C-alpha cells in the first residue's frame, strides 16, 4: 500500500509532532484557495463568536504594538467605508449610540474632546468674535511658532484664555498658541480651579 501524504486536516497527534509543517501547509492552502478560505474562515467565526473574540483579545495582548499599527493602517486605508458603515449603524441603533457617547464623554479623553468640539463649533459660528486667520497667523509669528507655555516648537493649537463657555470672546487678545500637551494641562487646571471656586461659593 502506498501512503500518500495527505494535505487534509492533520490529527492532533500529527500536528503536535510537527506544528511548523502543518502551519506552513495551511498557509499554502489558504493562499491557493483564497476566496474559498475566506468564506470558510468567516463561517467559522460566525459559528464560534466567543472563541474568535477570545483569540483576538489574546493576540492583541501579546502583540499590542503590531496590532495597533495594523489597526491604524486598516483604518486609514478603509476610512470612507468605515465611516459610512458607522453612520448607517448609528441610524439603526440611536439608543446604543447615545449610550456609547455618554460613556465616552465620561473618560478624560472624551471630556477634553467634547470641550474641543464645543469650542470649535463656537469659534466657527463666531460667538461675538472677530478673530481672523490673518490675526492668528500674526500671533503665531509673534510667538516664534512656539508654545506660549513650554516654548517648544510643536504643532500649535488655538487656546482661549477665557473659555468661550465662560463668556470669553473669540478675539485675538483672548487667544494664544499652545502645544497639545500644554493645552490639555491648561484646561485640566482651569477645570480644577473652577471646581475649587464653586466649592468655596457653596
Ligand atoms: Zn507646550
């Protein structure tokens, strides 16, 4: 009897003895039958959702940086489709969407992000302000394109000295350039200060 080396699924025993060989075999098979394999993989994932998730979590923990890089690249390359799909999902699940947003706004990053968006929206609609881009460019030049707080040359953000939310105006004397980290720090301190003031009033 001639024993033909089977390319079919190995037994556990076979796999344990020579995992590299079977892994290589599987990869080759996958490459040769791409379409078919993808469908099979998708089917398996659907049927074994929990196991697939556990596997992903485990992989992420082990290869954090690689996984993040991959995710970033994937997002960049598929941005349009992802945004569109997310929009559709939001429309179908308004309650879930609200819940996720509320949770996000309770995190530090989420709070800062929300403030930023509010400030941006206000600046766009110019709440009683006259700030022009030309004025802002001149201010940047006067600061030698450095952060007004740490004096480092970093990407600069527009900071309102008196926040728009506290009645500050969107005018040139109420703004200064801050780097991202100083901007975050400044707002954190501002918030702590207002919390102290309102505690004293009580
Ligand atoms: Zn800075």
